C-alpha cells in the first residue's frame, strides 16, 4: 500500500513527552494489584495514577467517587464490603475507566462479564493490559505530520465497530 509506514521515523517524530509516557506506560498486571482492601480515596489515587494517560485534559477527572458509585448501581462492579475495595474491584475499575472512552457501559459490562466467564478474571484482566500496551505503542508509531488525524480516527472508529459486533455476537451465544 502506498501510504504504509516504512520505518520507525514516524515514531521518533511523535510528540516527545507523550511518546515517552506511552513507551514507559505499564498497567499493573493482576499480580501487581494491591492484595489488600482499599478505601475510596485510596482506590481513586491508585486509579488516577494508572489511568492518567487516558484523560483528555489535565482538568478532567478520569475517575471520581460518584462514577465508582454509579458503576456499582449499574452492576458493572460488585458493591464494596464495608466500604473497602479488593483486587477484583481495582482490575474492573481500571478496565472500565479506560474502556469508557470507546464503549458504552452496557458494552463494557457485556465484554468484561464474557471474558471473565470464559478466561477467568485474572487472565482476562492481564490480557486486557497486554493488548492495551501493545495497541498504544502501535498507535504512537503512527504519530507524525505525514499521517493525518483521519488515519487514527478511522482506525479508532473501525476498532470500535468491530468491538461492538464482537460483543453483540458474544451476547447471542
């Protein structure tokens, strides 16, 4: 294809601070999540630290206590026990916080429930982490002036449409 990326020069031309953040971004795997219970303020700090890359502005809070309470009401996560959140809560909240940028809450719930049921919660979460890091690095490799925003936007759109169809198909089974 005429417009294929020929080298990593595009990668080097990407905005340095953002590129560095993507290069060094590590989302904690299941075994790296706290193995003790956290209170709301602790979980908010943990989530903000590990999902800040996905905020759209510095002023935007990517996660708040109201959001977490709504996720409980919507059945996206189980209610905390005595106002304490465990490793399962943390993993699900990380996925929700990031996936809400591209999927509806119902789609997130369906996808997470399906993957957890078929793979187990730990394997499902770790796969999410691996795929996220991989796709972020692939995306940053295309950031330069010769690749218009339309390429990134249309890839995002096509990925969203495909994800919606996969979720829809999973719900039919």
